[in-house]
């Protein structure tokens, strides 16, 4: 009796009843590929973990070349459960990229980008770019030796791009070299610019998912598929996955704490076998394997331009594959080749 | 001030012009000198065997490179083709100089500051007078023709600058050069001095630094004995010689009780414990009363020095063991993924204390040792404590993880059962509703 007026009051002003109704009405098709539906939710959950742990880290982190390393050291040694928050933030970031890739390729192979979900795909690819940007900018923040040189190499690669390369390199580094100015800049990107853009794009992405509902693979379209209620069935299953993800993150943080390494020193020699984060490895290895000259062009420049062109094609994919219902084995084959290429070169990168 | 007020273009061009005059003159002079006839080289280059050696060796000779020629040392007339005329009495030809004449012959130029300034203003010009104070110089003066003179160490026709790695007196080659006589038992026989210095030196810590690390600042023969004034340092001056590099140890020793005692014993200060040419790397075992102890050479059971030696070693060993214990636990914590770089950095203070204590043994006072070892020990214990708490923290994390995983799995199972129940209920409701 006492609760009802409050919900009515809220419904009257916020319209929560319609949201609850939408949740009650929303249904998830059940078929042999339904498992892939969970990866979007998992990515969203890990993003939430990043937001929470990131805010907690912000309470102690100090973004300058003189204090960054020491403040992270303080977090992992002196702050109560600081080690847990920092390790969870680092591990969760990596798991997020992994689930994001899985989510993207599942959407690709199920051809869920088809009409009317083109904008959902575009916003998703944009979110992937943002996530990679989060990874690249966040990697430097502890200001350790590995991060310093990886950022140096990473920004150098960006600097090779014709015309825009040099200005972009100076913009990213805040000067000619990786310095304290780069650190504060990356910090700004990591905690303000990227989160602001991500929030907007993520809102659009989620709103579009609600608007269009779950996509069904072309081969199953029109069949009388069983349905599962989004609430409580699907959401509670999602919840099980998220709780298990917390367990995995806790185990990784406790058993394999994320290393801090040595403080960055611009005058020290670069450590041997310097490598970027695993999700950049396939590109890094490709650029390494390319010959210095292809015809009369610089091999590295061609490689970077190749990746840029590939990324663009990937981005506009819904406009290339317009056939709505028919099977398109060409796209499946291309997808398999892309996955094999990424997996193989990532393994090569780890082994070499 | 005046110069800067002048028109710069005019003053500069005039200065440049005047600066060029001597340079042009020098070039013209050198060209003329190069074209000048040198019958010594002409004839000796045609000869075979030892007589052609001077011409061959002179290729890398520092004197030859500076424009000096045979006649500058040997006299004679190089413009004459005829051997008798070139080496005639009236030309002052001196052929192969006698050993006793060599220091003066070289000194004619090398003791002349004004002359030497033209070639190298920073070069010393006291070699000849220094040589006369050396054992070599004194023996030469007494008529011994076997002793080393300038050419014995520097060579005669192939004299190279000291900084030239091919020079016989380059830091890396000095010991071998000295050893060519001093390690020759037959040659040294008549002087009744040992000939094992070179062999001993090669085993020393100094030789290791010089040859293995290529550390040219590491001492070789001339750094302790002097070069031109070479002589063994007297008993009273040994500490001064070693103190040139080991200044802290030397000053501590000078203020210690052993300074007076060693003086009374007529013992050679540093060399009494460390020896001379074959100085091995000092170790903690040189303290104490064990087999390798240097203290037991003089001290016996029951005297206070014996007890002090034993106590000093014990304190240093304790410090060393404490550092090892702390390092080991920090390594374990680090291998387990714990962040221990701060206590590891702090442990360096304990290592410094250990190093300092090894220097302070030259005070031969346990109280002095305590002054650095006590704080060092505190640091080592603190680092050990940090390592131990890191491992405790690790164990806490693992226990915490086990507990949370149990709770997480339990919660997941509960939700799963709830979902199943809800689905069963909705399945059951459907036909009823339908």
C-alpha cells in the first residue's frame, strides 16, 4: 500500500512503466546460435566494470611523469584493495576487447548488420575503435618502461601515414617526443574525451538494439523459432555470466596481478623484444613482415594504408552486403580469412 | 672592445689573412722537407735483415710523423750518397748509441721545454731528471749497461705515443714491457731480485680490471712504481701509493692503531695483509680467525686483536646473511606477482652499509663498524618484513579468492535454479492460460 504510490509517482514523471513494459514485451529468439547474443551484454558489463574501477583509480592516480608511476605503486601497495582494483581494471580491459571482438565477429557471421541495422553496425565499429583508443591511452598511464617504449613505437607507426602522419604524431605526443606532455594528454583522452564520446555512441547503439530487437541469422529467418522473455529469462542468464565474469576477474587479479614493471626512463635503452598490447599484435607483426620496399613504395606505409582501407571496408560493410535474406558464402569466407589472419599473426607475434 | 667596434668583415678578413701566412709557410716547408734527400732511408730500405728494420719501424714512429729523421738522433749527412761521406767523422755520426748515452740523447729534445712546446705543449720535460732518480738510472750511472733506458720501454725506431694502443707503454702493454726484463729469471739473476712479479700481477684484481674489463684506469706497474723514476715504494710510502686510489681505506688506516704498530714492526702497511703484485680481490674471510685470515698472521688466541677480528667478521657475516635473507623473500614475493620494488630499493641502503663496513675494517674498531652496520641491519630487517607481509598478503588474497569464488558460484547456481523455476512456471501457466 505504501510502495504503490511511489511507483505511480515515478511512472507519472519518468514513464518507467513503459520501460518495464518494453522489457516484459521484449523477446529473444532461441536457436543454435543464441549463445552469441550474450557477448554484447558481457562487453557492456565489462565496460561498467571499467567505469567503476577507473573512477576508483582516479581517486589516487596522479597524471604526471614525476608522479604517475609512484601513484600506481602506491595504489597497488598501500591502498586497501588497491591492487585488486588496478588488476581488475587491467584484466577487464583486455577481456572487454576480447568479448568485443567475439561480439563483432558473431554479428558479422550472423549477418546481423543487414537492413535495418546498418547504423547499429556503424556505431558498434566506432565503439570498437573507441575501445582500442581506451586501451592505447590507458596503457601509458602507469608510466612504466614497457608502456613508454610501446607508446613511442605505436605513435611512430601513426607518424608514418602520408600527409596527416606528422601532425598526428605531434598531436598524440604533445610534441616531438613521448614526454610528460604525452602522459597528461593520454590521461585527458582516457578519462574525459573517450568516455564522453563512448557514452553517446553506446547510448545510440543500445537504443538501436532495443528498437530493432535481436537479429536472426538469414538461414533461420521466417522459421517458427522459440522465444525467451528478455526479462527475467535472458537478463538473469546474462546476470549469471556477469557474476561468473567477476569470479574470473577476481581469480586473474589474485593469481596473476597485473605487473607494474620499472619506471619509464627516456634515457634508458629500449627493452629488447618490445611489443604492443595483444590486440595490436596482428597489425604490428604484419608491418614487421612486410618488405621495406614494395615496388617503389615504402612497405610500412603501404601496410598502414592497407589496414586503413580494410578498416574502412569493414566499417561500410552493411552497404556492400545488401542482400537481405539470401546466404552470402563470399562474406563468410572473407570473415574466416580475416579471423584466421588475425589469430595467426597474433600467435606469431606472441611466439616471435 | 676596440676589435668588436671595428667593421667585422674587414677585421676578420685581415686576421684570416695573417693566420694563413704561417700555415702556408708550414705546408711549403713540409713539402720541401718531404722532397729533401734522405740517403739513410734510401740505403737502409735496400738492405735486408736487421739493417732494414729502422726504415720499416719508422713508418709508425711518432718522431717520423712529426718530420724528424734519422740524422736528428744519429747525426751524419743524409744529403750525401756516399756511405763514407754520409757517416764521416766530420758529420758527427754516432751510429748506435751506447746505453749510457741514451738518456742524454733523448733528453736533448725531451728535456728542452722550449723545443718540446712546438710539438706538444702539455708534454712533461722532466723524464731525464726523473730517470736519474730511478733504480735504472742510478745503476746506469754506476756503469751497468744492462739496465733499462728510454729505448727499452719506448722502443727505438718505432716509438709510438703513449695513447697509441700499439705502443709498448700503452696501459694494456706496460706490464708485459716491464716483464720482458723483470720476468726473465736469467736476466734478473745478477740483481738478486724476484722475477715473479708479472706472473703474480696477472692473477691480481688489478690485472683483472685492466685486461678483462679493459679499464684503463686500473693500476699497472708504473702506477705504483712510477715510470721514468721507477723504484719500489719504501715501506713508509706504501700506504701513500695505494692511497692514491684507495684514499678512504688509506686515511682510515693512517688514523688506526695499526699505523704505529706496523711502523714499529717495519711491516709494509697495506701489503702486509693484501700483498703487493698478486693482490687478490679482498674477501670477508681475510678478517676473522679462519684459514684465510690475515689477522692471525700477527694475532693469536687470547689477545684482544684476535677477539676483535672474530667479532668484526661475525658482524659483517650477519649483515651479509640478513641482506641475502631479505633479497630471497623479496624475490619470492616478486615471482608471485607482488609489487615489492620499494623495499627492494630500500634494501640498497643495507647493501651500502655492508660495503661501508668492509671499508671501515681498516679502522680495526668494532665500534666504528657498529655505527654503519646497526642502521643497515634495521633496513635489511624492514625489507624482510615488507617481503614477509607481501607473502602474507598473497596468502590472504588466495584465501579471499577461494571464499569469493565459492560465493560467486553459489550465487550463479541460485540464479540459474531460479530461472529454471520461473521458466517451468511460465510453461505450466501457458496451457492453463490458453
